[in-house]
């Protein structure tokens, strides 16, 4: 499946190993895409998770966030594509927290509106940033 994702991004199969050494792009995309399903299940009462907005809004607790705030920052800290990813990823977590906050105060309609609107848009922006950062990684690799 990762090979199909790499192909969809227009990457060569040899680059798969190079990407996974920095961060598993596919896993990062899939983890953030899965949030929408997790949140739908939570709103519909089909989840046993106890989601807390105060934890969800923290962008450095997920795998991507840990990488962003450690190795990613060391490797790409001053790159505009990386800085955009940092910003959009943080906003992603804020939007996810807003969905849960609205649900906690009993406004499931607002929670669904956020989930289908600003959360969904922020999710796309985060994935787009990951794709752009991958292009930066490719360009660096071509130079070496």
C-alpha cells in the first residue's frame, strides 16, 4: 500500500527507503486521516475513547508532532515548507480539539459542522504540507 501512495505522489520506489528514514510519510498521512473517522465515531457514540480537548490540541504528542519538534526541526527547521507544516499541523490539532469541545458541551451539531468544515480543510492542508515537505526531501537527495 505504501508503494501505491509513493507512486501517487510521483516518487520513485527507491525513494521509499529514504523517506522512511526521515519520517514515514505514509503513516503520518494515514494517522491524520484516521482522525476524521475517530471523531465521527466519537460523536456518534461508537467510540470508547475518552477524548480530552486539552490533550488533543497539543501538537507534539502524536508521532508527526514528535518528529516535527525534534529531528524534523533539526533537519528542516528553516525551510519554508517545514515551517508551513509546523503551523498547519498545530492548527489541525486545534480543530480536532474544537470538535471534541463542542461535543462535550452538548452541541453535537456544531461538532459535526466543525468536523465536516474547518477540521476537514485543516486536515487537507496538513497532508498537502507533508507532500510539499516530501518534495524538499527529494530535492535535497538529488543534490547529494
